[in-house]
């Protein structure tokens, strides 16, 4: 996997121009060196985030490029939905290694971890955590090991597949029966890693933090560029699932800063410390404060709880529990060539479809697909047998089969 540092290296281009003027360099060599440097700088500029194209001073933020952007936008033709009413943002293709919403956040978090000199990342999630797997995959590519404190969730074939991926990419899995036990496991993991000299680095649950959520501030600027280019009409509403809340917080802030009128609607999928509108506003404002420290020209446009709409009707029995509406939405999406999963994205689409059906949704509406559709398994190391999982996790899996 290719990991690139952020930003266009104009310093290299300036250095090449100085060398080209050197009396010791031939004209042919000078032209070749300058052309190579210009091509390199052009490629670096193309790799820059949309946010940095509008605010170049933000190149001072730590970042390693994990994504392949922009992600496509497409009409989403589903049975019973009027043509042109529904679009999809294909963040499932956000990285050729592992897609979904996590790479946008991890670009910043893992750069900060590397600057810290860390060799151990510590995070939390359910036993089928997409965030934990993405952290393990990209952390491994950057030379960092990952510890994931995991809590139970309903066991499905997809959850088992995610668990095998965590094993394959070398994640240390520490089981915890609940929130208090998870906090204790995190403390122990930090203590052990510190004693080993690994300089452990905390990666917040779901990858959401003031720094990480900048990835979705930039995603809004990316969307604005696509609208300006005519790739899609400006959406009236944008639907994303809410787990830890950072995707929605960053996106809502980015929409405001990018000058888009679209309203982001969050579909709640977790009953484990579910974020409230007030907490989402605090997350967004923490990112805004960070951005303004690096670029004071960014507007002081604080968010309030009123800026966040949280739809709660699709939660069902709780985090990870499939619902009939979600499964129906997933089937419709599958018929249209779009793969979803029942924990996050199917429930989000179910809410959007319910609102389209009863007239509550404003159109055109954009479904932001945060699921990973990249088959990472071909490049994955061989996973250890399930028998090597911690005893508590094996017990959770066995109980699910009864």
C-alpha cells in the first residue's frame, strides 16, 4: 500500500528551479529536472484534499494520504423512488485498501500517532468493528500495531468475517463485557504498552475526534466541488448513519463552511453512549477551533444543537441488531448494485426510504454510503484459527449459535 505525506511539495519545485539555474547543470539536465519536479508537484496538488485547495494553510495539519478521492457520486435508482430524487456518495470506495468512512478520519489520526512516535494504537469497538479493522489495516501499513478493546454485539456472518479480518491483521483483541470493563481494559492496555516502550496512542471510538473529523469537513468541500462541476445537483438533504457521531459532525460543519445549503440528517444506529445533538455540536466546534488555529481566515461559524437532526426510528433492538426495514433497504440497494450491511448503512437507507415514501424527505436527497465495499481479504495475511481468540470472545460466538 502506498502511503503519501500530505500536501503539494512546492519546496521541491522551488529547489529544482534553483538547481536549473545553476551554472554547473547542463540545459538539457536542467529542463529535465524542472519538468520532473513540476510533474511531481502537480501530482501532489491533485492528491491534496478539497479543503486544502480552498484553505492551503491547513496543509500544516498532520496527514498521511490513505484515500483515493474524490469518491464518485451517482444517481441511485431504487424501485418506487422517482428518477433523480435519490443520489449516492460512494465512500465505500474511499480507499483501494479498505473503504468506508474510516480512511478519511484515519488519515489525520494516524499521522498524529506517527508524529508522536507511537508503535501501538489503542481503540475500542464491537467484535465486528469496522473502525477497529480499518485502524489495524492502516496502522500495520504504517508500522504500528493495534489493540482493540471489544464489547459484545449480535453475531452475524458479517461480524464473524470482520473478526477474522482483525485477527489476520494482527490486532490484539481484549474482551470487555460493558462500558466500565472496556474503560478498565483500555487503561491496562496503555500501561502494558507504555512499559514495552511502544508510546501508545489513543484512537477514539469510531475514530471521532476534533482532528479526525476534519476528514469529513473536507468531504463537504469535495461534494461542493462535484456540485460545481455538474456531477450532481445540490442535495436538499444528506443522510449518514450515526455511531460515534464524528462523520455527521464534520460533514455538517463542512457544509456550512463550504457554503452549501444541504442539511445533514443523522440516523442513529447505536444505544451505546449515543451522541446527542448537543454533543454533535461540541464535536463540530472542536474541529472548527482546530481549523481556525491553523487558518484564522476560516469563518467563526459555531454550530449549535439545533443544527443537528438525529433520526431515532431505525435503531430497533439496539446496536448491531438487524431490523426488517434495514434488511428490506439492503435488498433494494443490492438490486441496484450497492452493498450495505445491517448495522449502519441499511438502517440509514431505511430511514431515507421511509421519509421518501411519506413525503418527509426533501429532494434531491443524497445517501452517503459509509460502508466498505473493497474486498481486502485477497491482500490480508492468513488469519489464525478461531480457537486462538480470547476465551470470552469464543464464548460470545458460541452463545450466538445456541
